[in-house]
C-alpha cells in the first residue's frame, strides 16, 4: 500500500485534517485553555461533530457512515 506524507507548512496537502481543525475552532478558539472545559463539554463537542451531516458523505453523518461500514463488515463475515 502506498503511503503519502505531507510536507511541513503545507496545509493544502492535509484537507481532511484542516477541515476538522476548522470545525473544532467553532467550539474551541485557538489558544483556548482546555482546562476550562469539562469532560462533559468536550464529549458534547465530539458528539456534535460526529453527528454533523457532511457533503462528502452524501449529507450523512460520520456516525451513519461508520454504522454502515460496520454493518457491511458484519455482512461479509457471516
């Protein structure tokens, strides 16, 4: 399997990662002290991000895509 590494200081080569960072910044501003957030706050942010519909997945949520993947693996193994 080929492996591709991104060059340092080249955010255009890390599209998915940069998009996730942009979405996180809506909840956690850059330089924010994470100690001010409780575990419940962080769990709520993770839940919102994982249940947000994405255009790249046909407006399905990441949780739906993951569940479909698990179901397809179960179907292949039985």
